[in-house]
C-alpha cells in the first residue's frame, strides 16, 4: 500500500463522502444496529480503526458503545468527530495507520475494520501487520469485526464497474448538490489487485461537475483473509453473510486468542 496515495484518496473524498450513500443517516443507523448485534454487550469499548467520516463509529455510539475512531486520513477522522458532536455524541478520533495503532495492549472489547478498508493493504505482510495490531489492542477473547466486498464472487467475474448510487439532495446534512457515484475497475495481470477510479457527478441548477479519485485494492478471498487472521493470533474465525447479519457486506468475525 502507498500510505500517501490512500491518505490522499480519502482526504480528497472527505467533504463528499456522505454523498456515496442514498441516505447517509439511514446507513449510520442501519450499520450501527447490525454491528451492535454482533458485539452483543452493552457499553463495549470499541475501536473503529478505519472510521472514515464516522459511518460505523457514529452508529455504534448511538447504540451506547464507547467508541474511538482512527483513520489514515486526518481530514476524514476530523470530520467523524465533528459529525458525532453534531449529534451530541462523544467520539474521540485520531489519524493513525491500522498497521501501527497508537494504543496500549488489551485496551478494547471490540475492533471494527469495516467497509472494505483492509483490502487497501496490498501484500500479505501489510495485512498481517494490521491484523496483528488489532489483535494486540484487544482484550483476550475480544471481538474482531472486518467487512470486505464479496470478493469470492468478484474474483470469479472480475467486473469492470459498479452500479451507480444516487444521493438524495436535501438530506439532514445539507441542501447541496445531487450526486451520482460509480466506480470503474481495472484489474491487474495477477487477477487479484485492481485500480479503482471513483467517479462522482455533482449536479446543481442544471449543471454537473465530475470528480475522479483513484486508489488500488487487493481482492482478498474469504479463505485467504480468514487464514491471515488465524496467523495473526485470532481464533473462532468465521464469516457471516449479509442475509444473516443485516450488514451490507460479509463480516469476518473472530476472537483474540489468549
């Protein structure tokens, strides 16, 4: 992973990030409810180590958990804190690389790494380093929740694009432009990595502006990611699918080994 390029991607996306959702507040509530059900305890100490602008972190704070958010993008982490404050929630955030988490051992009941964040790490060495850090900051038997795209299907079909998502203007955040978001994918020769072009069309008063941001992902199969988690010291590693959890992506669920 080029740390600088990924940070730049999300720094550039921060102001428009909520526009990738048809209704961001509804997504916050829905994802928070689904992750809360997996955590299964009240007022857990939770680290969201890829918090972005706060979609999952705010959702979990709304459910009463004591959440800390970190993200590689300083601008995204700062916006997450502002969005939590707007909702009268306490959310401590910081800029941090998930491979080098700035917390002591055993601090959290649960660690969340959602919304396809881990696949920004492009090698087994980097993915293992991040998972080992998540393991380190968890209590013994603490819970790990990682969500990725459904890469087993995508590795078979290797699609060239995603379907467009339309954001409704006039949501609770602003009366800003309408937005249409979609992605173009350019697969590498190895069949596992792909370069992504993230398009946003922003429209107001009959005019449309186009913003394009670029990054790279590693399409990790479920078996491969589960194996990396086990190597990093997690036990009871398994996958739970959206139809079971209500979360929008497959969830890897594991416990920190003793």
